[in-house]
C-alpha cells in the first residue's frame, strides 16, 4: 500500500517531520553530553548541580486544560504551579537538564522552541533536555491553536479567553527557557543517591464490562506501578538541596475550576516544607490508564481538595520512606540519547469518519474528515507519528527512560522487567511531546478510551495506533541503551 504525504494539518505534520529529521541528523553526529563549562575533575560520586524554579500561576482567569466539558475560565487558585529545572553534570563532559512542569502536556511546539533556543544560548543538545508534564487537569491550556479548534472553546470562549491562553503560551516558553538558564548558571558540587518506596492510591481505571467494552472506572484487579523512585541531591555539607521523585498516576483528583497542581503539587509543597531550602520536582510515570482514588466527589460530605491533599501527603510520605530505605550512590559517567520511534496508524473506517461530518463540528474538523475519507478511498496510508524516546544513563547505577505521549502502565512494567540488571530502572511518560495516549499492545487490542477513542479526535490522530506501537517503542529504548553502552 503506497504511503502519501500526511493528511494531518500541514503545520502539525511539518513540525513533527522537521523534528524527526533533526533527530536523525544529530544521531549520526552522536549525542554525548558536555559540562556546564570546561570539564573539571570530580571525585567519584561527586556531581555539579544547579536547580531553579519559576512560578507559572496565571495572574487572572484562564481556560483550564484536561476536561472537555469546561465551559468557562478558571475562578481562582488552589495552589501555585511551577516550572522547575534540575541541571546535572558529571564534570567529565556529560550533562542533562530535567524540567518538570505543573501542566497538562508538553506541546511539540514548546519542545522545538526550547531545543532551538537552548542550543543557541546554552549549547544544549536535544538529548540533554528532558521536559516532563505532571498532567494536572487543573492547569492552564497551553496550546491556543489547538483550543481554537475544539468545539466547546470555539463556541463559548470570549476574545479575552483566547487572548489569555495565547499570552500564557508565550509566557510559558520564555519561563521554561529562563528556568533552564538559571539552573545552569551557578552549579555547585553535590552527591546523588537513588532509592525507591511505594504509594498505593493509584489504581487502574480500565474496568472490563459485561458487554465487552472497557469503562473509565476503578479496576482494582488491573495492572499498576506503585513505585516511587527518588533521586536525592545533597551538597557537600550533607544538606538535601533537591528531590526528584516520580509516580505513575493521572493528576485528576480535582475536577473544579481553580488552578492547581493537584496531588503532585501538594506533594512538592509538603516536601519543600519538610526540607527547607530543598526544591522538589515531580516526574510523571506511566500513568495513562491510572487514576488517583478516591477522586472528584466520591467521598460524601468531603471537599475534593481534601482528597488531593491526602494523595499528596501519601506521595510525600513515600518519598520520606525512600530516603530512609538504604539509598544507593549514583555515579557517572552521564550519557544521553534521544530518537523517535515511528508509530503507524490504523485509519478509521469510513463509517467512523462520517461521524465527523455533522454540524456539531468546526470547519477544520470537517475538512480533516473529508481528507481522510479520500485517503481511505484511494487505499493510501498516512505517515507514522514520531514518538520521542529518551534514555539517560547514570553510569552503572541508574537508567532513566522518558517516553512521549500518555504512556499506559504496561510500558513501565515491561521496561523494568526487560532492562533489569545492576542499574535501577526509572520509567517516565508524558515527556518531550505529549501527543495523546500511547497504548500498549493489550490496550490497543482492547480499545476503549486509552486504546482508541481518546486518540480519534481526527485533527490530531487519524485512528488508533497499530498493534506494533509497543514493540517499536520498546525496541527503540533497547537500541538507545545499547548505543550508550554498559
């Protein structure tokens, strides 16, 4: 079957194509890291580290992201939200900057802007930058162009709402660039230690029903990853200066109209209170099919914020426990690699595409439906999606894998099993380009929200990913791990 140029919106496809070609070019050159300045010899186990924080909380009302049913901008602030940057250098040429964002996603346009400008200003290579979103559903929308194509926003938003989202997108890219620059500006010697504990409030949300479908409801028998990985950064005086920690669960405890970091925001706040002078950074794992329970209004008579605070406290307590659970020193060398895994689509059938031709949809959706119908009728295919895969290797002590998209838990469990060895394995999703759900072979076969319906808003995806998606992503992880060496 012949492959034609993409029928996705031209701008979106062009961005992804340019990003993919740039990655292929850089992979030929090699992506070894470099130190903040000239390499300086460090004692074994000693790193050069910088940390910085920028507040992202909007000054006024703004349209929130994550729940399509919202019909008005935010009404206030529950907790402040932040961009935080952790810059690490092994002092021998290897470096990486990890940026955590209390936001719904990392848009590809943001990733591209940061790659381009950080290369110019700081000499950072693409593989030396990791951007991760906490996926809070109580943060500002970050893509004004995307919002203008969504039915609810396009019909109900006022000009001031559109302007607020557009202004925030501009503010965001500069805030991320500046927080990276600040973290690189004044490194200090440090020690890194890794440890792990557990938190139990995440639960699989893909409940099988008697009619063969899968509903979005608590499913205690479903797969989960309750691990809480923690990277502790201490200065030469033994003081904890930063805590990078993760968990595999949606940030969807809250469902209201206030800005908030949800449970991950509370966890960061609790940790920074417990360890004064410490920056706590949250790295979201493979939580695409995991929800925090209880959530919303599940508990009669209890304010929703209480559940978010409880989950945040549980996660912070897991970090405290990890710090007491025999942390292992993390040494260099630090090596990084980044490349795309190409994911094919199963184009929606004509009967499904026809559903997007009604008056309820915007003009761009109608045009996209017509283009896909022609592609299908001509027996042609759309190009694959380039899913970013990143591997960060901390000597023989720790391997951090960061995947694009809303990664379901199967990826985390499989990679931890297949990569098991001397190094601890940490798997993060929602990194570098959050293009929608990244279902596993199982989830794609089952269908449902994470396997099909969430990824068939046809402006973004022309159908579900094929069953080969999981194997291609995992194969790319193994390829990059081999590239970096033992």
